[in-house]
C-alpha cells in the first residue's frame, strides 16, 4: 500500500484551538439574519420531503423564500451604502 503525503507545507498554520477573530465574529453577526432566514427555508423544505406539500406548506416555503431574499437584499444594501465589506 502506498502512502500519500503532501509535498508542500500548509500555506497558513491553523491550529485546532484557534479562536475566531473579532472581525470574523462581526462578519458572522452581520450575516445572522440571512443565516436564520436560510435555516427557516431549509426547515420548510425538509418538512415536505416525505409527503406532498399542501397549500399551507407551499405558503410557508414562499414566505421563507421571500424572507431569504429580503435578508440578502438588506445585507447587500448595507455593503453598498458604505458599510464594511467582508471578504
């Protein structure tokens, strides 16, 4: 059996106990409304995987999709309005 090993060392050394920086935490906090909306949409879609979606399910999915779009739009508008850009 051949063992495969990397020929180069890692470009950045990231330890297993590395904590997120303040800038990374701020970026996550700014994106939290989008994350929550996407989780809600995922929950709505998962609830209909094993059955035919009813009209109520379809409305729930549409509302969740609109919330995702609104949250993404708000985040994009904040970035273009002079807010900090997250790389």
